[in-house]
C-alpha cells in the first residue's frame, strides 16, 4: 500500500509541529523519518496512523483519502518505543490479542489463530519462548514481540516510532539488521522514526530528513549522505568538522587569503576526509596541535585544535597512525581530501 501526505500542517497551541509537509512512500518501501527532537517526525507518523488529525492537508492510502478514517479503518500496525506489551499475558497471548478481539464475523478460529501466531513467532525467532511473560524477556525480545503483534492483524502499513530507542547500542545494531532482513521477506510498506543517523542510513530504502516541522531532504541513504541539500543535512548526518571559510569561483577555501569575489561560507569536512601531514605544502592545509589520541579499535580518533582555536577530529587507519607516530602536543598540518561548503546566511 502506498502512502501519500499532501500539504499537511499541524499545530499544538502556538507550536507548529508540521509546516506544509508533503511526502510519498511507495508500496513495499521502507522509509526512515530522521531528525532531532521537535523536528515533527513523530507527529507525521501519528498523522499517517490516524492517531492525530492534521489542521490542514490530506493523507492518502493507496490513492484513497484516509484523512477522516479512524485508526481501525486504516489497517495500520504501530510499534511503540516502549513495547506496550500486556505484562499479565504470555508472548503467545500478546501476539494473538489483536486477532481475538476482532468482531465475531471476521475473527479467525482458535486453530487459525494458533497457526498464525506460531508462524509469526517463528518469523521473529521467538517460537521457543511463546509461553513466557514479558518480564522474563530481554529488551530486544520484547521489541520483537511488539513487532509480531503489529504484524498479526495483517497491516497494510507498518509504522514504528523509535522502535529501538530503549535498547542498548549492541542490541540496537543487531535488531536493525534483523528488521532489514524481515522487511525483505514480508515487503510491507513501512515507515520508522529515528534520531539515529547510522540506523536510518543502514536500514532504510529512503531517508527523509526533517527539521523544525519541514522536510529538508528525501532520498536514498547514499544521496542524502554524499550530496546533502543544505548545511543542516550535512551537519546532522554523521560526524563532521565545521569551519568558517569562503567560496571562491565555486570552490570552498580555508585559511586567511582574501579575494574580492569570495563569499563567506560554512565549510564541512568529515573526520575520515582529513589527513595529517608534517609540512604545509598541500593546498588548503592548515596547522593544528594534537590534543588527544584514541587508538582503540579499527579507527584511530585524533582530536586536535586548529590554528584558529577550533576543535577538529580526524579518523585515521591504524597503519597511517603508526606512520605518523603522533603524540599529544605535536604540531602538524591537516589536509582536506574533500570539502563541502554552503553560503553562511548568518
């Protein structure tokens, strides 16, 4: 089922949560709504679900206007951050609940419910603990129960609000890979909210970056990461170093040279796109002093202070780190391999 949001706005008192937002999600697509707190991503998700009503605009499901439809009419499955499981019920009963409360004329038989629930529990790899209670499960297992429960009612659309937000980092990584594999099996149209950039870029078919109630950019993960539409998107997606520089003849520049045709700009450089050298011969190189080195792990993270007094982070390979023999307090030069600049509007 496709989803189309047309010119949707929503206010809570004087606060504008959404400002004329339009979005199209193809049938079978997995889309991430990504942005900081207060950007409007959860409000947009709840409007798609029917849990909130827009002040203006329309929501279409498979081309039909669903703006006035109740949640039950939309055939939407919703997974919350904090599971919302029934603690007094077993895993099996939690998943079966949505089927058992259907009106009698559309309710499956007990045998059909059992078959369907066990099939779903196998899908989410929980069939061996079907009769445990939620308090006996890990956080990751509880979230998979919540997902199976949402899928039990055969939703046309699956909506997930920060589904892994309550889990620790290792479990988050395991579950987001699992969610991607699961989506590839069932192909239900899915939209999930997250503020985790890595999560969105790893899991989604498309990423929708939101800020202050508007969509800043929507595109494939590689598009929004490598060709950001503006300074906000670049700064929000992954680690980045920010410098105040200039744009001259379309090229970003750092340093003190002045040109009459240069305009003030925000210059962004990702930590892995900076190299460290011992002499200033390279173009756009600038001096910095090493303040801290963390060599643990596959990437060596070097913190420095630039000649302008700004903090800078550089990520090096272990091999390059050994070549440089860096120590705290060493003066070096940084060479950008790639820079991205946007006009400084301030």
